[in-house]
C-alpha cells in the first residue's frame, strides 16, 4: 500500500536500521528500485525532486509509483524531495504524496520555523508526514550551490527548539555529507559526536541523512573505462552509513549512486555494442544495475530487509 513514513520510521528507529529513500525520475529507475525492495521484502521511500517533477511531469511519476505498489504490494511512501515553498508542498499533498520535505534550510532560523510550521499544519490535517532541514549541506541541489565554507552543521540546541516549535515528523541534519558525486576532497569525515548529541536530545525522533551516496569506486571506474570522465568522484563510506543508522538516522537519501550505476551500465553496453539502438537493450541493463545497487544497500548497508 501507499503509506506515510510514520510506521516505517518507528520500525527503523527501534531496530537501529534505516529506510532507503531513492530518487525517481523515470520508469526504469522506479522498477529497478522496487524490484530490489521486493527481493528484500523491504519498505521503501520513492522521492521526487522539483527537477524530477519537471522532467517527467508529476502525474507520470505518481502513476509509476502507483503501478509499483500494485505490482509489489510493498509499503511504499511517495515523498517530495527538497520542496522549497509552501505552494509546492501543498501541490504534492493535494496530488496524493504521502510525505513532503519542506527545505527551509537556506532561510534564517525563524523563517525556516515559520515556513515549516505552515507546511506541517496543512500536511497533518491531511494525514501527510513532513520532513524539514536544519543546517546546510555543501554541494549542489537544483539551483542552490552551497560551497563547503558556507555549509553549516546542525546545531543540536536549535534542532530541539525547531522540532518543538514546528511539530515536524523528521529532520534532515548536516553532519558532513553533501549532495553529488564529489563529497570529500581528502578523507571522508562525518561528525558523529554531533549526531550522537542530536540523537540524545531528540529521543525517538527520526533523523534524515541527505547526500548519502557512497559513490562506489567500481562504478566510477566503469564509467571512466567506457568513455566517461568523472575523476576523483567520492562518497560516504558504507561503514559510516551503518554507523549512522545506529543513531537516530531512520532515512538515508540516495540519488547519485543510482545515476552512476545506470550510466555506467549504459556506457558499457554502448561501448561493447556500438550497433545497438533499441532503447530496451540499454535501459534494461541500466535498470538491472539500479536493482543491484539498491538491493546491496538495503541488505548490507541500511539493514531494512525482511520488515515489509
Ligand atoms: O538533492 C538532490 C537530489 O539528488 C535531486 O537532484 O534536483 O537534480 O533532481 P535533482
Ligand atoms: P546523493 O547526491 O548523495 O545521492 O544525495 C541525494 C539526496 O540527498 C536527495 O535528497
Ligand atoms: Zn537531499
Ligand atoms: Na536509526
């Protein structure tokens, strides 16, 4: 069934694991993700960004997710990723999304609270769960590009005040992750002390980790080997994600790894079969690659297998 994130976060919190939240942009991506979730009997969050809604047209994404639910019978949440206004959140709630993110993290604290509170009020009256964000990740999302110097980690005291005053259901925190394929210049580092503090100060409250792709080097190499050019791509080590899931982190966002897996598979196919021009012959392997990486994450990193 189409569900909110409430029940899955409760399971994740109590079981010290995390639910995978995967970005969807087309049919093959949706199918690859839910084939993996089905194989692992795992609940899953399918999330659409503003860019995804613009690319695919929101109604196609919604209907694809509906089809995925009918096909798999899994508990699936349809979530708006990085909503930047009340209006876009309202639109998605009215359209049947079961969860929305209002990302007011670029606004001053009081404005972020005000905006989030307004979305929470509208969403809760309609049985929809809300994620907000406090603190700023470095990296690129849509048109906002935050440099590493401008990234600010989440302040634990502010997080408590923010959650109390907004009534939000989950909170995305900044502890050193960032969006995209180039997360760390040198060694990967996350602020686990901060995560532990936030977890202790907000007991039983679900936290969200954005920018959590691992950028597996096998896919980076595969991309580069078959004509790509993404030198130095680097992500969050899987061990750190396992560790984060032991704390309050209940939702782990992944987009970049899906892009990498799909693209490297398509590049390989084209390089080895230059005469191929049937889209099914390259989108199929792209879809298989997504299933493989998502299944690996669910089973070996997030720990959400078997609870759907
Ligand atoms: O947070 C960013 C997600 O990876 C979505 O990316 O805005 O290019 O769809 P997008
Ligand atoms: P990645 O770029 O690390 O996959 O993060 C995706 C994300 O946070 C979507 O909201
Ligand atoms: Zn994000
Ligand atoms: Na957790």
